[in-house]
């Protein structure tokens, strides 16, 4: 049973990471800094999941993967809260921060390309009242539970 749960958890992280990349590269929604941070736990969990298929590494790898995805859920909750103005976010990517990053007038008037500034305090996409960060928080909490179940399952 643990091998099945590990596979489900890996596929869950692959789906969430793949979805984020699809929104970016196919949907044209550039990620903010906190969006990028939310990707790392899933990438780490995928690697830990592959390691968990080694019987001697199963328990520590699944427990660590559960913790990592739970931390990712925390990042997602924080990001969703910033988007909905429940609390302040990082000054580097919110409306109150230095959005211009020291750019001069010539840079601002340049037509060479976009500035590339993506704000963390604006939800780029919302479905059923939740932003991508909100959905990531929910699915990451579920995946964390699957990882914990896998670590407690005998195979």
C-alpha cells in the first residue's frame, strides 16, 4: 500500500508543478517570487518520492517529503493571504515595495521589453474564489497527508 500512496503523492506533485508551468508557459501568466517558492517543495517531494521506492529509505524519505510539502502549503497559505490583503507580503514584490528596483527614467521609457515585475499581492488567476496559491495550499495539505499515510503504511 505504501508504494501506491508514494506513487499517488509523486503524481500529485507532478500535476501541481506541471500545472504551474503550464499556466506560465502556455497560459502566459508569469510567476511572482512567492509562486516560484511554492514550486520547490513539489520538486523536492518528487525526488524524495523516487528515493522512497528504495525499501531502506522509505520511512525517512516519505516523512521528509510530507514535511516539505507541508512547508509548501504554509508558503501557499501565506501567499494567498497576501493576495487577499489579509496580511502584508514581502516588500520586494508587493505594491508597497520598491517595484522599480532602482530603474531610471530611461529604463522606464524603454520599449525594448517588459519590466518583468510580477506583483505577489495580486491574484493572477482565480477559480471558485481561490487563487492558484489557495488551490496549491489545499492540494499541498492533501498531499502532505498522503505522504504521512505512506510513511505509516506497511508494504
